[in-house]
C-alpha cells in the first residue's frame, strides 16, 4: 500500500481516533509525523507520543488528550498544503488560525514549527496543517 499523502493520512487517523474517543493511536512513523506530534504535544493538543519498533517497523504512538468532561483538546485538523497543490507562504502571509485559538504547522528551512514561531524567527515555508 503506497500512500500519496502520509501527513493527510496521519491527520485523518488522529481525527478518527478523537471521534471514536480512543486514548491512543498508532501510525507508521516518519520524521515529519514525529515533528508534527512534537508540536502538538508542545502546544498542548496531545498528552504525549513515542516512537517504537514493532516487528521491524517504526511506529509512532500518539496519546490523545481529553478534558474533564471528555471533550477533546483538538476540535479539528485541516490539511492545507497537498501533494497536488502545495501552499507556501512568506512571513507576511502567516495567518492566525481560528482567531488565534489554533495553530498552523509549517515546514521551514529551520525545520517544522508553528506559524507563531516562524513569524517570530522571520521565516516562511510550506503550510502543512491548521489545528484548533
């Protein structure tokens, strides 16, 4: 099975796991997905994550975060830049997500970071996703 867009697959799996109220989910690991999970953890959208080897394959396990009433920390995730239609932005083009309540995830020349970090560091890049 070859995936044309592993990031969209990752975001969809997270969305589906939240809708099904799972505590954790496993996805095939990659450096990019691990960096996205790091940002989600740093921004408080997931509890934690870890990369492990299972049967010779690298697996990224993401532990989802829920509030006291069972509401998810992530309301929604949206893939912005797709393989067929890449979306790049300069520093001036970095927009606030949901009026500042969400984050944008960008790949920049200095690695994967939030839109806020990229703006502070005067960087632009490819807009991977919005999370709120």
